[in-house]
C-alpha cells in the first residue's frame, strides 16, 4: 500500500487550484465574534412565554358542568278536613324502618 | 481567548481551512460558511489544549462541519466509505476538452467523502498521516487504506492526463 508521495499524481492534482475566500468572510467573522452573546434572548423569550402561559391559565374560568335537568312538577294535596290542633302537643321523631 | 489571539489564529488558518472546505464541498459559498462557523465556534467555545494541537483541532472541527453540511443537504451517500467513486461523464468531457483543472475537480469530487478528506489533507494540505489520523478520528491503517483507494481511483479517472504529463 503506497502512502509515500506520488509525484506524478500530485502534479496532476495540483492543477486544481482553490480560489481565495471573499473579503466579506473576514467582516462577517469579526462582526459575529464581537456581537454580544445572545443567550439572554432565549432566556427572555422563555420568561415571556411562561408569563403569557400563567396569565392565560389564571384567566381561564372553570367550566360549569351543566347536569341534565328535568323539570318536575310536584303538586302537594293535603286534606285538612276534621283537623284539630292538639291542645298540648309533643313532637316525637320516629325513624322509619325499612 | 482575546480578540488579538483570535485574529492571529484566524490569519494563520483561514486559507488552509477554506481550501479544505472548498475541496470537500466544491462550493466557495459553502466553504466560507463553514469557515465562519468554525472560527465563531472556536471564539465562543474556546480551545482546550487536551484536544491536541490547534491545527488538528481546527481541521477536525472543519471536517465535522463539512459532514454536517452533507447530512443537512441530504447527501449522506457521500459519507459511505465503500461507495464506488463514479467516473462521471463530466470527467470524460473535461479530459476531452483538456480542462485539466476541471477534470481533477470532478474526479476528486466524485470520491467518497472519507477518501476525499484523506486525499485532500495529504496531497493538498500536506499533513502527515499521524495528523490526518487525529483529525478524522481513525487509526493509521484506515487512513492509509482510504488514501490508497483514493489514489487508485484518481489514477484510473485521470489516466489520460497522467500519460500526457509523464
């Protein structure tokens, strides 16, 4: 396996010259290393997003779950014929057994 | 790293890294973008001397950016070491029209990336095999093998030019 110089191949390969980089590259690199690090932008964006989320959640009212309702009419009919109040009444609560 | 230190390194390595990027990507614009990212990354991330020499560190960073460039542009096929380098019709056309530089560019560009980077670093940038081994994070045997295969492919592709110049 040849790893030493191959002058014949190298001479042919050297026919392909690389161009020079443009001057704009230098300006771009120097500008970008001088610009302050932008880490605080992502932090500020995160804080802002969290604030908006908290506000949104705090303004959200719990939903009132409406139960299915049915209107029931109840008519109470009492027959008070012959009713006489007791002279001396005593109320006793008796638990009804099943 | 101070700006003065950075400027010194930039002045020293801008052109070699640009040439390396250009010969790997075949594009001036892409090479400039990669050199930009490489140096801005160096300035912001700093350099740890445990990572080896500054030279191998920067070439390795540039190499990784090139590989990312290929992945992002959906050309992972070129990362395959075992792919056969096609001798495209462009090479033949360039040979016919005696455009040697264009023929060499196309032939080198047709090599799989692992072979191409070994060839470019050895033949154009004149780095040692040991340096290349560190840059591409492969053992010496693998680097020699890639270089051997790249040269064989190029001898075949550029045979008419080799005979002419011999």
